[in-house]
């Protein structure tokens, strides 16, 4: 993901847009150049722009906006809102969008991600077209009389919340008077998620819900190691649900009423179990836990497995007319709403499920099939992927394999997935079994094979 001025392997957009450090990769001229490339590429006269709370958001957003306006397009600035709130705007207006965010990355990073006019993340071939425009500097250049203008619309957060409330049984949720602790991690949902919970009649306690682009309270990745404070509060036993978002709030993770972290695959499994109807199609990447397979089998659902990456899952959902999909990291996609991960929507749906069943979250999770999904990564140390693949194939020659993405190997006790990262010189190893001891042993066996 580095800027190269020549050569064939020019690649700026990674799996989640362009990421970099302001004034390093993301210089003023780079950002305005990308803005000009976006303005030259996108259809329509108005392009929507939103951002998360990062310290450099005004800087990167202003530079990208200036670049867009140089091509004669207007920019409508939606301010600080979650990424899915921008996606909803794009879907409803048919406008192309740009979000300035580095999601869960450390605070020094920022990023530029494009949203297509149907609200989905931009296809990689369209990102490549924007890169091509950038590197060749073949921008549309407006006469001075036609330079774009900057419009502002700061009501999208409210529209987003309104839409979420309309998609659940709000009266039933309100009748339960849930007590909820929300930790927005100083990120983009600092205003929308507390507002959503209030609108759903919850008693809301906010943690880290002041916008702070330095993320001084906690790391923006909502993993248990970063949520000690929220888990501590939940352990008091005084609350029904704990919620935490990543920096741009396209994801939500949950803490049950006893203070236990609920893994993302369990959240996805709960949504599928309680929302899908017989015959529905569900889409997940090959890295998803077998818990999803089992829930789909129990409910006679069609399960489609894809390569890893939320945009791929979302596109496949559109093609297959799937109602539900998502990843194991807390990214849930609900097709009735929009074809993207949506942290606020996930919160609303989990409350809807709790209200409908009348059961606490720990009970709902306890009713799910049990699987263990472990993840590790190893440095490739310059070893090409085909060598790593051969090591794995040669170590387990008798095992069944699937190569939808990387190499998935099926063992008696479960499976292991080995796949090269799209952005870093590492290989990710996933192991899925029913038993924790089996998972650890299988992980050791696979890691050992790859180190030869
Ligand atoms: Mg995110």
C-alpha cells in the first residue's frame, strides 16, 4: 500500500481503501490528487463526503474535497458519521461517496475509501481505474467558472438513526427498558449510537463517547484486550448489554450481562438463527466458524462461502439475493437494510432478538452450537505464497482441501485456513474445531508445518 511513481505494481487501495499516515503517504498533494481522480471517475454532479473522528480528518477531507471540486463537481460534507450512515445516504440519493477513515487502525493513520452510488463499497476494478487516473494525472479540469462548491448537510446521523429504528420492533424493545452500556471508543458513532439506544427506550450509560481523534481512551479495534473497562462495568451485573464499536462503527461487538465478550461469529450466528427464514441464502467468507454452517443446516438455509473481505461478501449477497451475511469480526450485513456492514443496525437487531425471545444475551449465546475459532499470523520472511502453500500441501497430503481463498485443509477434528494477507507480509492461520484443546494442537501442527 505504498505510493509508487513508476512500475506495474501500483497499488494504493487495499482491502479497505487507501490507508496511510497524514503528511507521509497522505500528503496534501496526494489527497487532493486522489480527490481529483475520484471527481474525474465518479458520475453525478454531487459527491458525498463523511469522516470519522480522527485528528487528521479535517485535513484529509478538505484536501480530497478540494481535489473533487477542481473537477467541477460539488461536495456535500456530511460531517462525522459512521461509515454505514454515509452508505445509507449514497443508497438513498444515488450519489457517489467518500469516507475519510482508517477504521480500527491506530490514531496516526487515516484513510480514503470510496462508496459506490448504490451504497456498497467500490469494486476493486473501479478502485484500479481511480488509481490509473491518479498515476496518469488525467484529471477532468474545470474552468474557473465551473469549479465545484462545498455544501453541508449535518442531518444524516439523525436520518440514519431514524432508519434503524424503523427496521426493528421498536415498541417491543422499548417495553423491555433495557439497560445498555455503549463504548463508542471516541469514534464516529459517538452521537448516533447513544441516540439510537435512547430512541429504543434503553437506559443508556456511555463510555468513551466524546469524539476524540487521538483515541486516548482505548484502541479503536473492539477486541477483549481493548475493552477491559466496558467488561468491568458489565461485570457489575447492573446492565443487560454492553456494546463497543470500531473507529468508523461499521462493526459492533457485544458484552453479555455477566461481563463476557461475545465473539463476532456468535453475533452473526444469533442474527442468522433468529432472523433468517427457511430457504434464505446466507453469505460468509471461508474464514467463518462452522457455527454458521451448523445454524444454517439446522434451519435449512443455503450457505454460500466466499473469499475473505466484506465487499466480496456484500457483492455476493446482491448477486445471490441473500438476506444475511457477514464476517467473524463483528461485521454483520443485513440485506433488508443495506448491503454493507452496519454497527448500528447490528445493535438494533441484537436488542430486537433479546426483546423477541425475552432471553438475556448469555442464554442466547449459550444456546448456539459450540466451536472454537483461533487466529494467528506468521511473518512470511520473503517466502512467496506458492512455497508456503506447497509446504502445507506436502505436510498433509491425505487431507481434503478447498482453495476458494488461500488454502483450507480439512482434518478429522476441524479445519485450518492458511491465507496470505492482502496488505502485510504475513500469512494468516485460522483453526476451527469443536474443542479448545484440539484447536490449540491443530494450530501448533499447522504452524509447525509452515516453518519448515
Ligand atoms: Mg470499520
